[in-house]
C-alpha cells in the first residue's frame, strides 16, 4: 500500500527543520519502502491558480493563512497502515509539528 507522509511545520520554522530525515531515510530506504521524498519551499513564494467562468486568476503567496504548512512529503510503499504510522513516528522524532499519514487512491478507490 502506498502512503503519503506530509510533514507539517509552522511558517516560522525552516522547511523540514526538526524532523529526523537521516534516520528516517535509512529505515524505509533499506527496507525498500521509500519511493520518493521532497522538502517543499516556503509557502510565501507559492502561487495559487484558480479558474472561474473560464477566467484564470493567479494569487501570489500562501494558499491559506493556517499556522502550519506542509514542509515536506515522503511517499512510502509498505505492507500496512500500521507500518506507515511507525515510519511517521520515526520521522517525527517527538518534535513539534505533525506528520500526516494519508493513503493513496487510484481511479477505483483506495489502494488495498
């Protein structure tokens, strides 16, 4: 099963700061469970594109004014939700900021 691990940090933190990336990369990497991973740039330099009535609008800056934003993502392919939760706990390492574990879906629904 594939899961997307979304790393959440406050806008004041450096992207990806405070997570156990090296330790995390070693465990699912050696087990063949890591598909890919990315650290995402600061939300202040993002843009939101929307289309309403055929008119395209581009808004600069973060999509939302939430206190936390996605600072990184890892895609893992592991045997169960429980294993994905174990990997998320390893990544979080007890630091402030959560790791959301979200299963991927295909056109038929949940990939089970």
